[in-house]
C-alpha cells in the first residue's frame, strides 16, 4: 500500500503539485462521500411536495430522466479525473482542459452553488428537528438549528479525512438501510394507490398540454442527481484515484438514483389523498405518511435516520466546497490565498478553507432568518449553478478533444468520447433552460425570473472580479495543457 501511495504522489507531482493530504479514503468510502452528497433521502424528502404540486405522480419519471442524463455527464467526468486526479474537482479539470480564465469562472459559479447548497441542506434539516423533540420551529429557531448543523459539520470535517470517510460511510449505511426498510414497509403494508398512478396527472392541467406541468416538476430529479463529482474533489486523499474515482462516481448514480426512485415510488403509492397533496391541502405529506404508517414513536425513529442523511449530506458538501477553495488558493486564484491554502499538519485537511465555507453558509442562513423570500431565490440558484459548473467541464472536454486531446488516464471513452461529450452538452443546456424558465402564476416579474437574475448576478460579479483583479495571472501552475500531454509512445 505504501508503494502504491508513493506512486500516486509521484503521479501528482508530474501534474505539477506536491502531496499534502493523507491518502486514507478507500474506494467504498469515496463512494460513500458521493452517495451522501447526492443523498436520495435528502433529495426526495426536500422537494417531494413541490414535485407533486407541480406535476402530480408522473413527476417520478424525472428521477430516471435525470439519472440517464447525468450518467452521460458522469462518463465525461470519469475520463477527465482519471487523467487529472487533483483536489478541487471542477476547477482544476477546467484549468487543464481549457485554461485559467475558464477555470476561474467555473470554480466561481460552482463554489457559490456549493455554499448555497450547504445552507439549503442545513435549512432543510431544521423542520425535522421540531417534530423529533416536540416543538414548533419558527424561522428564527429553524435558522439557528441550521447554523448549528453547519457548525457541527465544520468541526467534524476539521477532524480529518479519516473521520470524514467514516462518518460518510456511517451516513451511507443508515440512509440506504433506512430507504429500503421505510420504502418496503410502506409498499407492503400502507399502499393506497395502484402502480398505474405514476401515469395519472389527476387533472392538473384543465386544458392544453401537460408538458409545462411536467417540466415544472423537473426539479425533483435535477435537484437529486448531483453529488457524484464530490468523489473527485478528494482525489488527492484517495489511493489509485484514476481507477477508484470513476468507479465511485458511476456507483453513486447507480445506487443513489435507484434508491431515490424506490423511496419516491413508495411515498406516492402510500398517499391516501393524492389530490390533497397536489392542491396543497395536505401540507406535509411525508410527515403525515410516516405518522400513519409507523405511529408517533416509529415516525421519530425514521426522522432520526432522515436527520443523519441531512447531516452527512451537509458534511460531504462542505468537504467538496473546502477542497475547491483550497485548490483556488493553491493556484493563487483568490484573495488571501496563502491563508486559505494552508493544510493542517495534524489532520491533513484545509482547515481555513473549511472554516470559510462554513461561515459563508451561515451568512446565507442568517439572511434567510430575516428575508425568507430573498434567500429562497438565492438557494434556488444552487441547482442551476451546479449544472452550469458541470457544463463548463463537459464543454471544456469537448474543446480539448477538438484541440487534439487524447485522454490517457486509466478510464477512457475511446471512440465514444465525441458522442458522449456532445450528448452531455445537449442534456446540460436543456436542463439549465428548464430550470431558468420563469415561474408560472401571477407573480412579480423579479420573483418569476428570480433564479435567472441570481444566476446572472453570480456570473457578472465573477466576470468583474476576474477582469478587475486578474487573479488568474498570479500563478504559473499548469493550465490548458491537456492536449499537449500525449500517451506514452505517441508524439
């Protein structure tokens, strides 16, 4: 094992960086990190009611659509990370595939999406705490609970890669067992709907096409199916990353989205009043379903599993965010790079980057305690920001391939490279356009276009920062060299 790790560190040195992390994360633990970030329980429980109200039971098909589309993106990621197993994921991949400016913008968009995702997941956990301990949560108490979760996540991450890996594995075991047990129990003993209900829109659209309603429900699949990229964010902490990380990424989608479909199906079939959920008359369909099926005590036990899922999800997201900040700082791409790029000699983690990622998430949560509508718009940016960051990698891989890039990592698409890249671009752009659609209904224009405006603001602010401060010019770390690196034996 020591010789293998030494070889991994030599490969990293050949890519222009020295090893500072501890390679103690196994293949299974790397997969668990991606799985808990994707988190089928968090994904389904967070937006189930929204999806039902938007599109009815057929919204479940978005889990399958998103899984297929994101697997195409994942295959591109596998090929890139296999050749460039560098901490920080999207940013260093874009740096090597295209260049410094492209990488800076990719990291900027993806970074803010990660910060808001940490806040969103932490806020999503808060409403489950009240029923568990028997009190009603207000916006202020919910915000304080969410901040407490971020603090706990930060402290756990600061304990080191080994602790992160073990907590991620514990979260995976709890979540997958909880999903199987709860789903199976609902299907076997509390089923109220026939399987054909997944084709029944229950008359959501009174006239015209059902397509707009179905597109409105896309968030259920799109929100759930990302997180596999986190496996690559800790590439320098995983032995044999060129082989292990592609396996972990693909397994994250296989297992995570299968579990998501199973959980969503069980919940839909267990609903006694589907129209009540669609109309909003049943405000908390999941809580009601759990109470009816398991009783007050059993429902609390399920909520404990749900909270573990939310916590492990936030933990994995913060790990990914901190490695991105660290990668930026290592290449002197952001202010206070020397401070943010420090790695603890005791725990081998980017401690300052972890603290900053936690503070930014807490600031977003504080904003939400006083301006709920504003923070909901900001947090909704998280999903479209993640997908935009993904697209910058896929477009970058296509650009590099056009320039003559011949991938020579341990995972290669071969003749499928071009079709997969182009299909990934088509899927990604379509997904982003679906999410940026104006909200239907009699809302003010700035609320209807809130996600698009927030997304635009992040891009404009990033461009202004990049052009004014020129952070991309401060380092001579390798960039735009993917097509210059040839496989052995080729000129």
